[in-house]
C-alpha cells in the first residue's frame, strides 16, 4: 500500500509540474512515466488515464485530506466557523490555482468537471436528507460555476477579496429569499 501511494504521489507531483507549463491535453502518459522512472504499465495499474490522475489528486487533497474541513462547511457551528472553513478551502484552491485552471479547462474523455459535480453532489446528498436531485444539481452547479469564474479569471482575485464577494452574494440571496417569503406569506422554518 505504501508503495502504491508513493507511486501515485510521484505521478501527482509530476503532472502538477507539467501543468505549470502546458494544458492537460498536451501532457502525455509517456512523459509522466519517464519523469517518474516507471513504465506505462505501472501508470495504468493505478490510473485509467491522466484525467483519472487529476481526479485522484482532487479526491486525495480535498475530499480525504480536508474531510473535516468539508464537514465544518456542511455543518458549521456558526457563521464564523463556516467562513473560516471556507477561507481554508479557498486558500487551498488559490494555492493550487494553476492545476485547477488547467483541469477545469480539460475536456477529455473523463473531464474533471464531471468528477467534481459527482463528488460534491454525493457530499451534499449525504448531508441533506431527501434533497431533490434538481436542487442538489443546482447547488453543485453554483459551486462549480463560482469556483470556475474565480480561478479562471486572468487576474485571479486573492482569497480575501473572493470571500468578501461571496459574502455579499450570500447576503443578497438571503435578503431576496426573505423578501419573497414576506410577499408570499411563506413561513421560514
């Protein structure tokens, strides 16, 4: 198991380095294997393709290593806890923005956005019982869209600026919902 993870992390490191210079579509498995001093068979033992490797990086660095942080986002103790968790997560994406810019733009046979939607959708469904598929899809698409808009900007705003814009967006949504509920006499339980 340790050797398997060592191999996977070696490939992850190399693909991240390669993505600093070129898009995902231009990176070959041969180059990754050559730089890791392994054969292609070893690569394919661990991953279906380079898109699968990119998905594994997201799973490992976000879903596994930051599982507690994601839990705090989905079930915060209070607003401060939520925004602190959000800042930590956004800091990770900002620090790795070149990687995520490249994989978000990737459109191969196994694109990252499909994997992202699936992973985040599963997280939401685990936390929110009986959420309708359409609602869950809307929430996932919103998260993906705002993340893409932020990270793909030519001059990606610093985390603090992004979070302030996000806070303002949430406040606006909250006010709109309260206004609609008051007009329609809908109780907000």
